[in-house]
């Protein structure tokens, strides 16, 4: 990481250092809320988009140009490393990842091979193209956490109940841990590829961990997330850990090894700061739905988030989850301007 990137507002906030202003970026900032994104993706499947460095570069840069955010996040998908490791899957529009043959047996787990770094060369190439384009603006790499990846592989696609996932977790814990250990290795390799190519921070998405109790999280999930996060301890970049509906899990997530814990909109940041501990920064946590309210409401809620974030070691402003597709991009741009003005 160059000196200018190490001294960026994002990296400094992640490390709990003084910042000139509160840094802001948005999960799913490169996506369907932008007309330029919809145009460039016309006729191109999601997995194909993720495998084309030219498209990844352009899509990643779009929200930086439009909104003036303090960080870019690599355009990709959490199932990209699974496909590269040989899993037959597709990302179906309107549905999400769909796995051709769900993994529910010991034999299926045994067939899950390690990720070879060369299998995701296109990701490394995209990072190498982006870093000089971004200059002093940090690029965030990302990956899915073992639990969330496991849920897709076991269920065969998105789920609301995670019945099959929990059935394996509770009913065959040895098989569960074997699967998650392999997924942790795949995830760690995927993130290391991005770090070695030049990203300045990484985010581990455990999007669906909020379906668990704290006891189950600690027993069945935390060891594998910790394997990824601690495996990057020597990488020299901040590590962000995020999940949805994780209020009860925040103390455990604070122990898993990240530098920053992402918080959804359900938990005030001042309370979250106490839960994750004094050695962690926080990220979040404006409700994405607030962006559809009149501007005075958006401003009021954003100022509240900024006030509450001051209780933490460091604060990276974000939404409590991703940008919704129907969000007005101009509201996001205006929000960035507000954060930069107020969050100093």
C-alpha cells in the first residue's frame, strides 16, 4: 500500500486514527441503482461480468466518479471463488446464486477442491488495472464468509429458513466443520489474491449469519471466519467483517479478528461500539430505506448515525446493508457531500 493510500480517510478510520472527515462508501454502490451500470451490463451475465477485467474496472469506477465516495469496492460476487474452484453454479437474474448439485454428503464435500490462485487471475488483473486508476482512493476487496457460502452450497440457492444448512450443522457437525474449513481456505486464498494484487482493505461478508444464535455462531461459524480473518493478520490491510441481523452476534464478531465490524441499521452505533470492544472500528449504518424519504429525513438520520459513530474507535459511514436498486443516485451523491461536510 502506498503512503497516500495508507493515509486515506478510509484506512485511517479502520485503524482508529484521526481523519480529516468521516469516510463514506456504500455496499452495492456499483450496481443497479446506476443507469450507467445497467447500460454496460446489457446482455452480459453476472458471472461473465465478474470474469472480464475491463468490465470489472469500469463498473467499480462508476460510483467513485458519480458520488465522490472515499473508497471503491471491487465489483464481483461472493460465489466467484466457488465457481473457480469447480462448483457448477450460475447467478440467475431475480433469484441469485443457484447451485446445480447442492453439497449435502461427505462425498460431495470431498469433491470440493482448493482454489488455485491462477483460477482467479481475472480478479487480480482487474485489481491491477484499478489501483492506478483510483490513485489515492483505496480499493476494497471482498469475499463471502464460510457460513454464507456454505448456506448457498447446501440449500442450492437463496433461503429464508436455512433448514437444510442447520440440519447439517446440528445433525452432522463433523461434516459441517469439514465443509466450512474448506470454504475458509478458499476464501482466504481469494482474499490473498486481491491483497497481493493491490487492494487496500478487505471486507468479509457473512450476510446470513444473523439467522444464528450467539451460541451457535460461536460453535459452528466463528472458528472458520476467524481462520480467514486471522489468516490475513500479516497482510497489512484493514479487515472489515459484516453481517445482517447480527445484533446479538456483535460481541462474537468483535472477537473473530476483524479491525472493523459492519453494523446493520437495527443497532445504534454507540451501542454497537460497546459490544464489539474498544479495539474495533465500526462501519454503518443508515437504513437503506431512509434514502427514499424526503431529504430533511435523510439528513436528520445521517447526522444521527454520525453522532452515534463517534462513540467508536473509528467510524466508516455506510448503509446498514446494500443500496437498493430503485435508489435515486442523486440522493447518494448528496449524502456523500453531507458526510464530508458534517463528519469531520
